[in-house]
C-alpha cells in the first residue's frame, strides 16, 4: 500500500479491473415480495425451488422469495410460516424487497397495492388482467412517474409470451387483426364436453380442481376474462383505449351437448374465440363461441391451451400457441418478467392507449350455425326455413334431432349479415313455434 492507502495494483488499474471482473461475474438479486400465494403464487415458489440455480446460471439473476401476503391464516402453505404475512405494508416497507409480484386477483385491494408498491420504489409484476383492463392507463402512468417497471406477461395467455411478442418481437409491424382463444377454462370445458362427453358442470368442476378457473368462474364462462385479455392486447397493440362496454361478449353457458355433437357431424368444433380487427379508423372487438372448421389453425387448440393468430404488415400471419392457464405455465410467465426487470431495470413496455378510434362491435358477415328448440309439430321446419328465406338467409345444412316429439332443429347458413340473423330469429321466436330460446353461433372461416 502507498500512504494514500492505494495498493500497487490500483495504481496500475488492476484493482478496478479485478473488482469489475468480480461484479461482471456476480449475479443480480431479485428479492421478491408476493401478494398472494394461491395457484400462481405457489407455482412461482415451486419454480424458484426447482429451477433457481439454473435460472441464475442462465440469466445472472439470483432469486429470493422474501415473504408472501395471504388472506386467510391457517391454510397449508408452500413457504415457511414466518415468511407468510397478513400485513401488506410489511412488504411495501421492506427495503430488502425489489420486486412485488401481485398474484392475488380482483380489482381492490389489488389496484391499491400495485400503486402503493410503485410509490414505495418497487417494480411490480402482475398476472391480473381484470385490474389492467379497468385501470391499466393509471397504473402505467404511476410506473412512469415513479420510474419503476410493470411486468404483465402472465396477464394474457398464461405461459405464451404474447406480451413480449407483441411489444417487442413484432414491434416493426402494424397489426390489423388478432384472433385467438384467450380463456383456458372455457376451452377446457368445451374440450371435455366434446372428447369425454362430460356435462358443463362436471367439466367446470375439473377446470377448478386443476387451478385453471378464476376465483369466480363466471368470469371464465361468460367471456369476461377473455374480454379483459382482449382489452389488454388491444390497448397494447392498437394503443387505443377500450372498455368492457365497447365489446360484444357472449359466454359458453348456452352451448349444449347437442351443439357440440352436431357441429362435429358438420365438420366443426366449437371454440371460445376473441377477435380484435381494425377496420379503417374503427376497431371491432368481440368475444364469443364460434364454430371453427377442423382444418382451421384454432381447430386443434384444445384443453387449457390458448392460441393467438396475429397479422402483422411485415411478418404476415403468426401463430402463438401454448398453455393459457394453470399454476406452472402462468408462473413461468411471471418469472420471465421478474428476470427481465432484474436484468434490465429501465426497459419498459409502452402502454399508451391514446389513439382515438371508434371501438365497438361492427356489423359483420359470416356463416351461422342456428339451433331452434321445438316440440314436433307438422310444418314447423318449413316455417323456420320460410322465415330465414324471407330474410335472404340460405341454408347449407339442416338436421332435426327429436326424441319423444321434442328436440332441436339445427341449421348451417351461407354467409349472411348479423342483422338479418337477429331479425329472423326475433320473428321466429315471436311466432311462438319454439319450445325455448334459439341459439346462433358464428362460423369462423
Ligand atoms: P388464487 O388461487 O385464488 O390465489 C389468490 C391468492 O391471493 C391467495 O393466496 C389468497 O389468499 C390471496 N388473496 C386474495 N385476496 C387477498 C386479499 N384481499 N389480501 C391478501 N391476500 C389475498 O388465484 P390464482 O389462480 O393464483 O390467480 C391469481 C391472479 O393470477 C389472478 O389475477 C388471476 O386472474 C391471474 N391468473 C391466474 C391464472 C391461473 O391459471 N390460475 C393464469 C393467469 C393469470 P388465501 O390463500 O389466504 O386465500
Ligand atoms: N381463468 C383463466 C383462464 C386463467 O382460464 O384462462 C388464465 O388467465
């Protein structure tokens, strides 16, 4: 050492070099505070337990779960009890936590906690599409104001890295259209009804047991969850604000086993689809079940799998396919945000839905599958066909399934307009010839 306390090495610059080399070789910490330790939170614990060493080797990020917030004391937990807390402030106030992972769901207190965590100087990773669909702009503004990151890869399509694909991989493109299956639970239910002949209720129960469904499964089966995800994708891709009221939304609850069976006989499978399509200055947003031909790319997407078809002006059509729900696939997406934020704390996804566009459901044309519940009476099928004909709706397939004088008439139409279908169905219903509500489903070509 010289008298100024510098080593001979430092005089030669070697000290800095060796320290630099040590820093270069050192891992960056990602110390996590979890808000929620249910299906997704437990998946994250499992991934850290199994893969932390290999993730550190590949990414240079050393993972540590500091503590997790839960609601109910007394449940079995995948973390030691001293790491499980009931007080959210103990996470926000802990300077030893870098990233808060919100996997509790719902709007409040989740939204307040996300804002609080950002204000407390933490970056946030969330899997919560409901809160982003309702308050995304405000949450991203807060992240911008605080200079912190907000990761939300897990909020759409579970394990598929669709947010990164759209915000980074396809950034060179103007996207005109997104068509996909965005809800794993609905797809799982329809698949089990089709392949295993389960009832709707049995299939939903299995989806819940497998950790696919939302805390309130109405969100899944009524298309609300898919609508939330479509809003997230729309605001991100088209930079246009959208709300639940802007969308046309139908769930899968009105679909009966006979629809699945007859669709199959006609060469289709029923899928819960979501569509965002740019038409001039307007955006058409829809979530509904549709008949999909077997050979369509969405035809084989089964169980809890999701898929998104994206048409970019540079890439042409791209298809992303993978598990859209479940503990580990979703935790995998959460982890990808954690690693991205830890490695690159200043890279942020642009969320700026300020483009003014008319967003609503636009009148479209398609082929339709129609089902009319009837009690067998002579001339009934002729009457239905006549009314459809009066509205210019022509038929490609027709089938009656009756048992003891009661059942359904199923019809597939040529391409027609939604308005004409609605008018024809209203007239047939008003004629009092049906034994229940008719069903109409679009056919996705
Ligand atoms: P979950 O199994 O119901 O777990 C929720 C967790 O949050 C539980 O640990 C619960 O505590 C805790 N929690 C809920 N409200 C709380 C409150 N007010 N205060 C403190 N803790 C609270 O839900 P999940 O399936 O993991 O889903 C979590 C989020 O991920 C949701 O936003 C969901 O939409 C999203 N997501 C889920 C999946 C999936 O496949 N499950 C996929 C993608 C995205 P207790 O354990 O004490 O009840
Ligand atoms: N309940 C959701 C689904 C979880 O079934 O798709 C994944 O977001």
